């Protein structure tokens, strides 16, 4: 497990290691979540990415999915809901 303080750091973490799942926010200081998503997918097309947001218009959710997001979770969320979503993401990654 690893954490990153911003989108650029997240991209660097993925460049330097192997991850099953990434969780990113749609809106971050200094970073566009969709752009981070695209960069992460370019580095590892098999990476399963969950996008979170406190407020996201439907077109932003659709764009995230078009760019390869596994799923989307609205903030605030319950940790149990996030854990279930991560479990689904890991299971989906393991399927052929």
C-alpha cells in the first residue's frame, strides 16, 4: 500500500511499483483527476482505478469511465462501502 499527496506523486508511485488498485479524487489541488487517471492507465493499462468525488456532474463520471475508471464513489463514503468496492476491483482484476 502506498499514498501520494498529489497526482504527480501518484503517477510516480505507479511508475516505480506494481499496484492492483488505485484510488484517486476527481478534483485535487494542482491536478485534474481525469488527467491523472489517463496517465496511470498509460503506465499500467491493467491498473484498476476507482475515482472519488464530493461532487461530480454526470458527464465527469462518464468521462472517467470512458478513460478507464473501474468505478466511481461519492464522498463522503462509508469505509465499508469503499472496502467492498476495492474487493470488487481486485476480483475483477483477477478475472481473465
